[in-house]
C-alpha cells in the first residue's frame, strides 16, 4: 500500500492545538494514520460532485475531522475539525454554517447530518 502525503492547513493546525491534551493527541494520531489509510472505517465520504478531490469526514467521539483525498497525487489535505459546536460549548450562527458549507463546497445539511447524502 502506498503512503499519502498529509497537509494540514494553518487554520486547522491552530484549531487542533487548542484542543484538550488527550483529544489533541487522538486527533493527531488519526491525521497521521490517514497517510497509510485515508479511508478508515470511522470516516464517511461526502457527496461533492463539483470537486475532484474526495471529501471525507472522520469521527472521533463528538469531534469530526474534515479532509480531502486526492488519489492521483496521493495527498490528504486536512481542512479542519468540528467539536465545540457539537458539544454545545459553542452555538453556530447561520453565517458560520454557510461559510463552512461554502468552504467545503457542500450543503449545510451534509455538515449537520450523519445520514444525509453520504455513501
């Protein structure tokens, strides 16, 4: 099996550094593991017909890691994680929901629901 190159965008790296210690380590291990297996069992493919990269979401407890897999170049781009919204520590605004959906070129429903438009 070939190894993928992992890239973490700066904003995502800043978010990861702000996580509690044990969760930060779990997220780092999960991201590092994507180099060997970019499609682990705890991940789901998001339906994104307008982009060439395969957009996926990986679940770690209440946290989600959102990343894109480019098979041709063997690259995994980690774009961010979500957790404070799902734990209730932070309430999303409608503006934030649309910004995140626009960033990943998916609908707000795809970000919010586990069972909508996923393979």
